C-alpha cells in the first residue's frame, strides 16, 4: 500500500514538526495555556459539528504504533485507557464517518482492532482493542498539509502492567486544539459534550437521550454475574420487582422492541461485512410498524438510531414504560457456516446448553465492547439471583416464547431446540416478560441474505406479530376466566 506508506511518512514528518510545536508550547506564556484551558471548558468546538472522519490508518512509527484519523475539521477529544481487556477509548463530539470502502485496519504492533460509533447524543466514540498493555505515548492534531486534511494522531507504546496502571490512574488526556495535549487527572473520563436533558416520562424518543444522562436505576442494585459467567465481564444486575399493571381490555398493550447493539458496539459482523446492529434496527422498525398498524399495540424502541445503549438502560426503558412485553432482537454468528435459522431465548439461572451459555456471555459483553469501565461494578457473585416475582415473569416469558416459535415455524425454518435459555442481562426485568430473538446467523449466507432483504424482514415481522397476538389473546383469556 504505497499510498499508505507515503501518508505514514508525512505523518512522521508532521509529527516532528508537531513535537517542535509542542516544545514551543511548553515555553509559551501562561496566557496561551489559559486560552487552551478556555477551549477545553468550551465543549463545542466551533467546527466539530460538521467534522467527518474520512480515513483511519495504523502503522509503525519508531517504537510506537501510530493510529491516525483523517478529519475534515479539527475536534477536541479525550483519550483514556481501560483494562480487562486492555483498550484505549477516544471520545470526541458527534462526527460523521465516511471511510473508504475497504476493511478497517488489522493487527499491527500493539493494535488489534477498532470500532466506532455514536456513544450518546453529541458524543462519538472509538474503542481500540490492544494486543497487550500499552500507553498513549503522544497524541495531537495536525494541521492540513498538501492534500491532507486534519489528522488526529495517537501513538501507542507497549508497556508493563505496572506502567499501564500508572498511566491509567493519571486520568484522561484531553486535546482541545491543534498540536496541544495535556494530562489531566486523576478524574473519571470527561466527555466533550454536556449530557442531554432527562425526560421525566418515557416516550418513543426516549432513545434520543443520553444513557449516561438517564438517572441510574434507584433500585436495590446488587450487581451479580450472569450464570454463564466464567467470564467476569458478564455483569448482570438485580432489580426489585414492581406489580404489573392490570390494563383494561380495550387499552393498547405496550411492547418494547429492543434493537440489539448500536454505536461503538456493532454486534456480530456478517460475511458481507454487514453489522448486526443495522439488521436489528431494521427489524425493530419493521416490527413496530406491523404491530402498530393493528391498532392493538403501543410500541417503543429502545433505540431509533445507530447509538449505544447500556444493557441495564434497555431493561429500565421497559420498566419505566410499564411494558407488557420486551423483545430483544439479535443475529448470531458461528464457526459452522451451515447452521441457520432463528431461535428464541429466555432468562434462566442455568443455561439450557453450552451454546446458549456462550451466546449469553457474548451478548452480555456489549457494555465492555462500547468502552465502559466495569471494574468498579461488583461482579463477584456467581449466580443470577432470581426471586419469586421474577419467576412469574419467567413463566410468562416461556409461554410467549412458545407462541413465538410456533408462528415463526409456519413462516421460516427454525433452529433445532429452538427455545433455549441462559443468563442474558438484557432479559432481567423482573416484571416484564422478556425474550431474546436470534433472528438467524449472519455467518450463514442464506440467513444473511434474508435478513438484509426488506421482503424477508416483513415476513419475519409478520410471523412475530402473529406470535405476539396469540400470546396476548391467551393472557386476556386467562384473565376473563
Ligand atoms: Zn447480539
């Protein structure tokens, strides 16, 4: 890739210029530093709103691994590190992504892979997975030169665990403008944009608010590990049950449709490069339309755009809405490409089989993948605690799963042992019957093609609606007895 080499060369050359610039900055007057500080305090960079990332490159730079983001405008940003596993997170204002149509950079030096996306309104995030502990040796923004625009540069250098921890404790590095970098801390990562306002009542646009800005559940929150939790990152949580609302028969049933993943958590990636997060949102929209067209349902989506939402936030949206049903949509992938067809999962302390346990542990990693620090969350309890109220919901969930599978079977070929169970964190609402639907395997060419097709999604959503109808008819029948 000669172009890439030339570019890395230019970045090096510019890096040198930049270093000189930084030395000059060190001896600059206090006034300049004060100005810099002012810029930090002004969270919106003037041009940040229109900034677009046009390319990402990774390559060696002396002893370091250099990660370069090409930008149309300069943006302020924060860089901080996380361990278990080792990651570097770059937060910036909401930016557009218009990358060239080629795969993202692969393994190089200490760099393993990266993902990006909208972390919350006004805040885009990049998560870099590291192959080993590494520190941010240097970071800066370069001014445009020749045919190159602004470049945000991060130099990573492998380090011992001790050095990594020391740097991590120093807090995030904030860069406000060209060629400046500053170590501030120790403080929790400060995001660039102020949090969005908190809605008092849940509504359809509940997803447009920041997950961080939403009040953390004011509930006894014993944080416990999922049953599939040999991996300590499978944080689930315990919530106090509420009495389910008895709705008059003529009132609309409230269904929460949860499009799995989003933002910097793409979910699984299909053969053709399609992200699970896009498939789940497309199906969620289809299902909402289908259900609402019947006039019997009020449907809320946990997210309406490509944005990250924490697992517990998804559960909270359902509880706040006093939902009658929660459906989390996903698509799996597996080594064996021949395996296809949808399956339905419900919550359980003990997984039905090894595959279900593995799947739950994979799906429960969403928060981790999006660059959230889970080290302060208590994850040492070994089992999900399930109380009586939860059990009632679990029975309802199983009944619903039965109806859903029956109607899916009429429309598509489903997986063997279709109804399975495991410790899915997103199914933890104690008072809302909840299921997780794996709509198919993105590793299977037929499933992938199907799920990408609007016609197929319509059929699939239609089948789901039939199952939902059947479930509520049953519930109403039971009540009227
Ligand atoms: Zn998923």
